[in-house]
């Protein structure tokens, strides 16, 4: 019987919890006025985009990643050296294309 009462009490607290204000907002102090809205047509200056090295990885890192994946794939196929060479070429081109598309989209300078 005690277990049933504890279970029902816990269920009531869980269901009624969202209805109760957990963190009520304090009343504003007297003399407090919110910040006025900006005048019509005013827009703040946009932030400058970050440099590309902060947004994307370098093509060299893409080549290293491609070489690692290519070496694993080449090892499965029987020639790890050829797989690493092909992976490095594809990874380097992919890294350069990724950086160029981020630069042309305006994500970096």
C-alpha cells in the first residue's frame, strides 16, 4: 500500500511540475525602462567573416585524410601504395574545392 501511495505521489509531482513556475521572473525594479527599438531603416554592421583557415581544413589535411582512407582501401584491394596515392590526390582536390566553395559563398575570406 505504501508503494502505491509513493508511486501515485511521484506521478502527481511529475505531471504537475510543468504547471508550477519553477523559476518565477522577478519584478522589474522601479525606474527600469527597456531599451528602445532602433530607428526604422537602421541595421547594424554585419560582422566580418572569419579567415578561411579557421572555417575549413587545409587541402594538405584533406590529402592526408584521403591517403589514409586510400591506404586502407588499397590494402583491402591488394595495393596499399596505389590506394594511398589515389586517395591523396582525391582528398587534396576535395579539400581545395571545399575551401574554394566556402570562400565564394562568403563564409570566410
